[in-house]
C-alpha cells in the first residue's frame, strides 16, 4: 500500500533512500552523471539530518548545491538546528535563496533562450 500522495509522473525517475543521505543509493549518482547534471536543488524535511547529509555529499562530489530556504523544514522544536544548517550551507557549501528567486532565474533563462 502506497501511503504517499506525491508520486513521480510517468517516465520520471524515482530514487528511494533508506538513510539520511540520498547519495547512499548509488543509482542516484549514476543517473546524475548520465544526464550531465551539475546543479542540485535540495528540498525536504529534517533540514539538519537528511538535507544536510545529502548537501555535504553533493558538495563533495562536485555538485553546485542550492537549498531554497522556504522548501526545507523541521519541527518547531528543532528551529535552531534548521537555522544552523542553512547558515552552514550559505557559508561553506552552496546557495540558500528563496524558491521564487530560483523560479524567476529559470524564467529569465528560458526567455533569453527563446529569443
């Protein structure tokens, strides 16, 4: 029984992770390399666990890491950990914009490509 309401569309790739770090599934790295992907936008819950673990592996593997600050979360009692993880990312590992900044950048890029 699938309890998840969000599912990949037909033809989209799905990677299941059983640990905090998504890169513990070797198929993820193989897929990213085969597609020539260099930029990763990481989202999710438990910022200081899953997102942080995946962020560090992605950085160490040479990816450009982007974590939209409004698309990661933790329970309120862990707000300090959440904030610290985002601060560490900004300082050492990547970029921490708001999601609308990413969307606007993609729109701008797509509109300049069409000209």
